[in-house]
C-alpha cells in the first residue's frame, strides 16, 4: 500500500504535465495563427504610369513608343503597398534604358526602378518599341489649317494671318527629311463670329497629311482669320406680352423696319425665316412708341439691333384707334388674346349699314374717277 505522501507527489507531477501540455498547445496555436496571417498578400493595379526614357537628349531624338503602361503591385505589407500606390508618395519609376540602343527601331525591355523591397511589380506590357534618330533642328514656314466646317457653313475667308510666320522644329534626322509642311490646326468655331483668333501648337505633316513626331511641347503660333458671314433678310413678327386693358379689343403695330438682316452659319440661317419681336402691351390705352432690342441667341448677328414700334389700341365696340403712322414704313395688325365684348344685334345692323354706305360711297368715287379718266366733265348734282 502506497503512502499518502507518495500519492500527493504523483498527483502534483501529473497536474504539472497537463499544465505544460496546455501551455505549449496554446502557444503552438498562436504561432500557427500568426504564420497564416502573415501569408496574406495585397494587390493593387495602377494605370497610365509614365515611362521614363533614359538617353542622351542632346544628341538623339526618340519617338514611336507608348508613353504610359500599367503596373500590378503586390505585397504582404499593406502600408508599404499604399505608399507605392499613391502618386504623391510613390518612389518607383518605370524606366526604358536606351543609352546603348543603336539608331533605328528597337524593342526595349522595361524595368521598375526605386521600388521598395517589400513590394513586387509586374509591368504590362513588359516591352516598348522605340525609334532612335540623330537630333536635328530646322526652320519651317507655318500655314493655318482651317477646319472644313468653316466653308461648309458658308463662311468666306477674307484674310489669314499667322504670327510668327516661321518656327524651328526639332525632330529626328530621318523624320525631318519627310516633313512636307508645318501647319497650325484651328479648332471648330461653335458660334457666329466674324473673326477667329486662336493660339495653337503647330504640327508637322508628311506628303500624305499624316502627323509626324516632333519635340514636345511643340512651338506655338497665333492665328487670326477674318471671315465674312453668310447673311439673309428675314421678316419681323410681333409677339405681344402682358395683359391689355379690358376695353381694348386689339392693337395695330407700326414697325420702323419690316425686315432685318441676320448673319450666321448656313445651318442657322436655313432654320430662320422670321424673328419674333416681344412687345409689352400692358396698360397701353393710347398710341405709344417703344424702342425694342431684337432678341438673339448668340448663334447669329442681327442688323439693325433694335427697331421702333408704335402701338395703337383699338377699343371694344368702336372703330376708334389712336394711331400715329407718319414716318412709318408699314403697319402690322394683331388681335389681342382677350375676346371682344359681344356686340348687340342693333349695333350689328348699324355696322352693316355703315359698311354698305361705305361701299356705296367708294363705288360712287370710283365712278367719278372713271368719268374723269374718260374725259367726262359731269359732276354729281347737289
């Protein structure tokens, strides 16, 4: 039979072994967790990263290559990856080393320079095609290149001025040999103007009109083109605004000009046959003159810019009209939007009689005029 002291000692030893087993098991689990966590990799795709071309810029001219590429970054260090992904904190560059590249066209391997060792990069595409030439500078005259839409819209080109008239073009030796002309391409005109004034970068073209590579930035010139806009005459129509007094049946309008000239592009002119002239008739109870500016929308120019309008009210139930027509070239009538007051039947009869009397009087006067033309000396009896 075992002594009690031996039993206690054995139990303590067994407890210690279990404690050690639990301790090592817990540490092992934590280590495995840390290892699995450290294996996580983060990715970032960067687009349009510029390619830095390394060569002797004093002696050579390089052209024909893609100026930007895409770069795929990956790292287990999220903070470092964010630093390289951000344009403001980025340390790496994509480089094409041409220091040992011969003249002519070659395919060059791209590499990443200055990237943190905690981050890996993959370039897409991995290579670029470049053309290396000896650098030359020549002087060329510049001509303005006017968009075809200018003449298509009916503009007539009166005068073209380019300043300076000639520029120095820096390019490759072989490219310079095929330059046919140097142009200043103008952009399209979006609204009616009588002159184009633009400052533009010049372009070098070959005999087929294809754009050639020259030093960037290209020289700039100022171009001024004087134009004659197509024009046409259009009529004016009155467009009353506001509310007339209740006793006014309608108005007559006397215009100082019946037609005006508009100038603009052909497509704009083709769409316009008349121009509306807004006339405010609010509270007008007697003959009133207004000087009204002819509205435009910026797509055309109108001459004259304003006209004089005499507004004559015609009152309900009468033939009374306050009219001042002296010095006016024409008269335009317009009924107001307010419906006239119904006329009593008795007044309608009187009105009809008045019309008949007027017709009879007109007929008599016509007869007298015919008798005079026929040599008759007869006059109506008193």
